[in-house]
């Protein structure tokens, strides 16, 4: 396996489409032997979002906009984004929640680099959900998503 790939050679995109969320996604990590970092390319059509507004409690993400324009929701702010912008999304609470939205009339393409810790907690401020997961990416041994309002006491049903 070569430790290098030209992004123009990547053509095995998977499509995800669910209402306002749509993307063409291609993993890069496995193609070049990455072990502790995740690399991917994403293409977002006009008017679409990739995923719900969220924050990671453990993993950190970085996005490099390759083509197009859009909007970054970050915490309580919104920022215009364009080609060559670098976006840092550190781990933390809802103040670092983020979402990339293609608000233009052309595809928005970006490169994502992230840490690949096997355990993470994600929060979704818009829907008040939380996702807990463990295991290697692509081979999760535990994954649970629920509403934050569904919290129970530590001793519930233990007697």
C-alpha cells in the first residue's frame, strides 16, 4: 500500500440522502494506511447539509474547503466559507457544535481530517439527542442514541 494518493484519483463515493441531508462521501484513510487519523472527501449538493448540527466530546475534526461556498454553523455563530478555508472543530460542549451547509448553487467539496479515538460522545443541540459509541470506526461494538430528556437516575430499576 502506498502512503500517498492524489485526491483527483478518488472516485468511489458513497451516496447518503435523507431529506435536507445529502452527500457523496469517500474514505481516504484505508487507501493510504492511516491508523490514528481519519481522512475523507465529501461533496455536498446545493441547498443540502451533510449531517445534523453536532459536537464531539472526544474527537477533533478539521475541514479544508476544496471547492465551492457555503455556511459554517459553529456554536451560536454562522460564518461564510469558501475554497481554501480551514475550519477547526475541537472537542467540547455545545459551544463548538458545528455543521457545514451548502448555501450556494454549486457543489461544495471538502477534505476532512479527524482524530479516530474509539470512544466518543456526540451531542445534537437542535434535536437534544446524544450519541454514545465505542469501537473502531466502521466496526462499532456499541452505539446508542437517545434524547437527553430520557435521562434516568443512576439507581433506576436496580432494586
